């Protein structure tokens, strides 16, 4: 699936919230994953951009479980699949497509954030 940067409800964080993640499933190998750390640079109802110091394999389907708290009040736990990756200085950026149905919850969170910033 193509990553849609032009999605109408994409929020870019001025101060990216921290996120923890673990690999749930990797297509071609068995693994035991520990918690990784990163930050969410932007988010839409269908996906997010994750920055991390870790280099994750991208030549196969990788599913992550991501946990974050947005603006100290909105807790979010979701499953996502890595769609693309790009090195960015000492970090890597990963475009993620959300796999579970968190669309309504994310829309509500993004609208709440937008209201508080005005």
C-alpha cells in the first residue's frame, strides 16, 4: 500500500511525543523482541511517522505494537506495519500503516489537539 502524505487530517507534532514499540510479527523469521524507543513525528487516522535510533528490517512485513501518550492526556496503543523506511541522520524514519481500527479514536485525539492549540 502506498503511503499517503497528502492525507487531509495529518498532524505534525511540534514536540514529538515519545513512543515505545515492540515487534509483534516478522514475516520470514522467529524473534523475541524487547521494547524499543522512538518518537512520533506526525500522525493521521491511517498511519504515523516513527523516528528511532534502531534499524529495523524493511525487506519483509514487520508488524509493531506501539504505545504512546499524546500531550500527557491521550493514551494510544495500536498495531502498525512498516510501509517504508528512510535514514535520517543518526536515526531512521519509518512510515507506518495502522492495522487496527483506531481511526475514530485518532480523529478525536487530533481534533482535541487542534482545539487546544488555537
